[in-house]
C-alpha cells in the first residue's frame, strides 16, 4: 500500500521506524517543526533544530527511499513568550529557501493565550509575505473547538491567505465540518491512545467524504504509531471501500495538497 505520511516527527524517532515505514509502502513524509518535549533555552536551539530538519533528516530518510520534506516555524507552546518567538522568527529566512522546506508550520495555538495568538498572527503574515503554504496545529481536548475557530479567524482576517493552501491538522468529529466549510484542508491525526483511532478516522471519512482531507500519524517522542496511516488504509479496506478510495486518502490527497509547492516531487 503506497502512502505518504504528511505529518510525522521522525527526528524524535529511531531509524528502525523509517525502515518499517518503507517496508509498509511509505514513499514520502513531511515533518513540521514542533515542540521538542522541553523548552529551548535560546533561539540558537532552533537554528540547530532547523538544520536537523533541512540537512540531516532528509539524508536519514533517503537511506530507505523515503523523501523527506519539512516546515519551519516557532511552535505554539514556545510562542507564549513573544520576544523569544520573534528572535526565532528572525532566523526563518535562512531556511525558507532550503530545497525540502514546504512552508510555515506547524503554527497554531496551544492554550489559546493572547501571546500565542499574537505570534500566530505574525507568522501568518510572514507566510503571506513569503507566499508560503501553512500547516496548522490545533489545540487538544476542551480547547480544540475554540482554538480551531480562533485560528481560522486569524487566517481569514489576514486577508492574503488562500484557504486551499492551508492544512488545519488534528481535526476531530466536532471540528472537521467547519474547517471544510470554510474552505481549508482538514487533517486527521491517528494516535493509539488520544486523538483519532483508525476506526474514528474511517467514520469521519464516511460522514464527511474524502475531499480536502488527509490522515497522518503525527508520531513523535510520545506514545504514537508511525504506521497509523497504512492502518487507517487497512481499516477502510476492511469496511469494503475500494482501492481507489484508500489510495485517494493515503496517497493522492496529500500529494495534491503538498504539490501546490513545486518543490514537492515524488
Ligand atoms: Zn506535530
């Protein structure tokens, strides 16, 4: 089953995972910049991280025939200190021209604070200035619906962002409809314990259809599953869906969205 995992954090996983993904049919991944599990002490910590994402990981993935793409940003969790966030944003321009960078992400909100929102708006403006695609992280649990709406409002209020070039990720049953109605793409994140299971993702796809939706593992340093995307494919097949539908969800849709940046090739 050929697939793309369009949101995963392999820099926090072992090389064995690349091998298992390749054996399962993975041909490409994209790795958004995110919170490392601890707060960095200085903007230079991000400089090193962005080098890892643009220089080291593409080589590691390439050993297994997997194409590695990435997104640059300051994540919402560390964006709560605006001065610090702006120091990090000042180094973006060095990395946005790298051949595997597809845009700004994953930006968004964590606790829906005023500071997070300020930095989100500034990063959206940066994406507009540099004509970048955007990958959005939506907050979890009780903050999700409110946070998702705040983020979509900020994107629309900017006035220069094409919603077709924005992926709103970690969507769930109560947010996916509104995301699609407002013209954005929606991402379903499949996690073993929290977030969507393969079954819940399959339910959502059956209710909302397969237009402008992708599925991903968002696998990181926590309990997560780098094979979540093909497992969702297996669940769809088990329910009797066609090979074409499965391919659309786990391969064609991410390819369509990501190919809006001409750097993305397979
Ligand atoms: Zn992520």
